[in-house]
C-alpha cells in the first residue's frame, strides 16, 4: 500500500511539473514550432574561464553587451564614395571577401544571449570533457580538417601558389571546394546542430512517426523516423540516417551512416551521434548531444544548450545567389594560374 501511495504521489508531482508542456494528442511532448538556436555561448570554453564550468550572470551580461556594441560598430553604413580596395586585398580578411571589402555586419546574427542551462550560465556548450573543450584530433582528423579548408588557405595569397604543391589544387573544379563553400551543406548544419554566425533559425514539424527539422542555413532538412531501424550501411548521407525514440518526455535520436564528408567539420563515415530533445515549460528546447568518432577525435565529446522558442519564421537561404560565385571562383583561379611565375611542382624533372 505504501508503495502504491508513493507511486501515485510521484506520478502526481511529475504530471504537475510538466503540465505546462504542450503535448500531442497521444500525450507526447509537442516539439513542433520555430526556434532560434543562436547563442553567445562558445562551443569550446575560452581560456579566460580556465576550469570554471559556469559564469556569473554579470559575466554573461558583459558578453551580451560586448557583442551588441561590437556588432553596432561593425554595422555602420559604408561610405558610397569610398575608393576601390587595393589590388589583391589589404590582407585583412576580417573585413570579408578576402580583404577587398565586403558588406557590413547587417547579416551577422550569432544570437543575443548566453545560453542558460538548468538555471546556470555555462562557459561553453561542450561540457564533456570537463575542461569544456573538444578533445584533440587524431592525425587523420587533423588532415581531414586541413583538406576541408584547403581552398580558404589561399584567399589572401594573391597568386596561384598552389601550383608549387603536388596533388590536386583547391580550385581545380567545383568538387575540390569545401561542401559549405559549394553550398551543399550549411556551415553549422551538422548534425549535431551547432550555433553559427547567422541563419540559426529552425523549424520542427512532428507527427506520430516522424520528426522533421528544417534548418534555415542552406535549407537542409533532417527527417527522423520514430521507432524505426537504421537503413543498411551502404545507404550513406551527408546528414546521416536518423532514428528516434521517446524516453519519457525526451526524444532521443541516434544518427549513423554518414558519408566520408559530413556537416560536422572533421567528422567522417565513422561518426556516431546521439541527440536528446526536451521541451521546456517556457516553450524553449533543451538540446543535448554526444559525438563519437574514434578515427577523428581521440575521445567522445558532449555538449548542450537551449534553443529559444520564436514566433519568427524560417526564410529561404539563397546561397551563392544563383551560384554565380562558384563560376567566378574557378574563373579567377584560372586567371591567377595563367599569371603565376613562381616555382611549380615537378618542374625540372
């Protein structure tokens, strides 16, 4: 009898605690809605915080104010009568477009708050390892990262210096550029979904047997099958193969079957991801994830942050404005190669 009473009390308290959570007709938490996953909480813990796992509300407020002031200064209207940039750029890529001047910070929207998890402001999204930083990469992982960003390494060089190296060049064709540079995957698409410099909005549509997550960044869409089985290993995708199940009020999603190149920088075909989605009483979403990829990182790593519920919509992301930029990148590379007079790989052999 005592056990029955305690069980009923526990059920009552649990029901009271989650009574405000929006639910579907079957009683599952309804995750459907629009969310802003932008946050000023960095993925890796900054060195200034040392071993501190949490920051004070005053420190969080200072980060918000510093970011707000910095964006306001960077978003000053450009002088329409300014001179043309110096040939080859000024070497300051922080101004955008390889140091030859880009638009101001109008499109930059990293978020306006430090993520608060369980009433505390974490100093980083990563919470495991305990130092708040992603573990070291394996030699293969380091090589994969270098290859992924090979084309970026030449953006301020001003010459076709890649001709001095053996192997394929970074601008030999569209397929040699990074997936994000080709607008095939968003810069923060993942999975896991990490906050980016802009376009952090998401839309979730939930049915009884599927959950769809539409990412504003490059309009990637993940379709998660509920209570299903993974597709055969031969069926591989950039976003992986995702299946989910409910553990109480938490949706657990396991993703495998990635391609050799994934939306997580460095991740490869051995990437294994577990995500947990929990709807909070205030309508926000608590997002937790664990990355395991032994060929890329020397240990698994986990992170968590909050996606803010929003009434804003997800808008179309027109990457590369019709892809004219892709043709111009390759066209410019051919011009630089024709002008190059430096050392060449294999010359004199």
